[in-house]
C-alpha cells in the first residue's frame, strides 16, 4: 500500500525503489562530520545523517567508508553513503507472503524485523520452521512499511507501533485522507492520542478514542479532515448508512527501545465497530456539555498516579484492556480508588460511563444498577459522617458470599441503614439479579468509596 502511494501502479526496478525509499528513511542529524577529499587534498565537512526514528532501531546497515590517518586523526575518504542491497535467487519459487512465483530472497531484519530468523532478534517465529522467503515486491514493501507506521514512544521505556489491516483501498484512503492530515512531527509520536503510557492497551485505547472523535468532530484535529475522510472513518467503524466495509483490525506491537528493539507484546483488536457504538453512547451522555470528548477522555486518563517525575499507569492499562476485550473493568477501578486515587473521588462522568458499559457489554440489570448506586451513595456518605472507613475496606475484602452478607449485616447494625432486598436475594450460580455476586459487591464498593471520598473532600474544602 505504501509503495502504491509513493510510486503508483506499474513495474519498477527494485534498486531504484530502494534508493527512493532511502531518501525518505535517512535524514540529516544537524551535526557535521569531516572527510579527506583526495582530489583537492583538503579536509572538508559533510552533514551527518542517520536512519529516521523508529526505523533506526531495526535498520543497522550503517555505512563504513575507508579511512585515512592524517596527523594522528582518522578521516573518511568520502561522506558515508547509506545503502541497502538485495540479491535474489535464480530459481523462481512461491513467495511466503503473496505466493507469487518469482526469484526470492531471505527476509532481513531491515525489511521484516518481526519475522526474521529466530535467535537473531526478539521477534515472531513465522511458523515456517525456516527463514521467510520473499519476492522482490514484498522485499521492497517491507522496507516501505516504515513510512506507513503510526507510533508512540515513551523514551527508553516503550515504543508502540500501530498497524491497521483491512481492504487495501480503504487502507490507502485511511493513510492519505486521515493519517497524512493528522501526522505529527513530534519527537515522541507521529499521531494524536487521547493519552498514552508505557503499556500497550492504554496507548491503543488512547489512539482509538481519538480516532472515534473525528467522525463527529469532537476534537480539534477533526477540523483538519475533509467530510469524505470523516465519512470513511464512519464506514470503517461500521456506522455508515451506505453499507459496511471490510472490518478494520488494529495490530499493536510494544517493546523496549535501546540499541535495538526488544519486542515484549503483540495484540490484535478487531471489535472496533462495537467499541465505536459504545463510544457513541458515552458521547451522547454528555452532549449537553461543551466538550463531551474531553469528559470521556478524562474518565480514562484519570487512572494514573504520579510517582516522582513519572506517572504509574498500570490501572489505566488494565481498565483499557478490559474495555478493548469487552471484559470486566470493575476490579481495576476499585483497586485504583482504594490504592491509587490519593484519597480523591472519581472524576465527573466516571460512574455514568461505567453504567453504560455495564448495561451494554456486561448486561447488568438496569434496576439493580439503580439500587447499587443509591445504596452505595447512602452507605459511603454515612460511613464518612460516622468515621467508619473500616466498613468500606471490609466490604472490599469480602472473599465469599458469607463475608459479603456479614458486612451488610454490620452496615445495618453500626450505621442503622436498611440494606435493599435486591442485594440479599441470591440466584443459582451465586448471582444477584443475573450478575455474579462478586461484580455486584465490587460495584457497590466503588460507589461507596467514591461517595465517602466525595463527602470527605467536600468537608475539607
């Protein structure tokens, strides 16, 4: 797709394509070097160059010109020339990627870094029990792929690489009409994100939340996109009236950058249409406010804790992972509220976002939600007034139904509150109105502690 965008349709000499790609992948560093010009007998300067980031983590083919020693100092005999060469077999055989019958070459780290020979790199094993063999087109396409990557770096802690898969024509338009318009020239990333961190799921969710916002122009960057680009996103997210597109799949690779790239995690996310529908319901909750997108982003951004100069974001990553995989985020919200929130209540909109998720994804009974919300508020507010924080921790730490009911009994005795009957009726499978008792307990724990902290902060202010 990148090759088509750069050179159009036709047949090309692979060496000329590589030379053209090198012009885009090699850039001046801003520093100067010296070399000895034999023709003039003079020492001259040249602009130093290097592979662009993050390609420089994967391409290690650095030029090494011959040197000459003059007055005890080594000088190149000419400025370094960046080159990449491919040699192909005379025998034609099927390409491991596209199946075309053509001369082949072994995939190298600089054009297929994630599927090269095992033991040479932290990568995938291609499942072929041998090296990957590719045709000239695929060999050059692997090099061109660096120019299509979306990425976000966290210094030396993490590098996230995002790639989309779907219909090739849709992907070409996605790059040309959307990502080209949004591409950043920042040192740490080349795409706008709602938030990011050292972990894969939180950064992937930050990317998707911002992409979702462009469809209905809920973020500033959306103004850079044409109506056709926004309509394309709408189609790719399964929300277009004009028929659906081939499902879009997001692949994310996360690793630790250094002298090279040490891959640590790879994930595939294919429920983008379902996630977009969920996102729309969240935005609709806050449509009467000035910036509904900011409210939704802040809900997820809050799950971090400042430690020194950095932020600890493991809660945000786990909550993002649960949302991306349509799982249960409540245990991680509870953990953050009790351990990472610095005695502050959840930000505006959090409980509303959670309730929509619980109803739409986890299919929690709407009436049960109302009961838990009301009782949780009363319990937390009363516990704060009576200085009964211990009851909240006992509720959180309940390991089984008996302990859960014992805590509720203590609530009635010590705070003189009536426990709603809906919370006391257990159905087969230890569920309460169709939801696992533990999920009910966790949600009640969240509402209770949030009400406690809100009352406490209100009293302090």
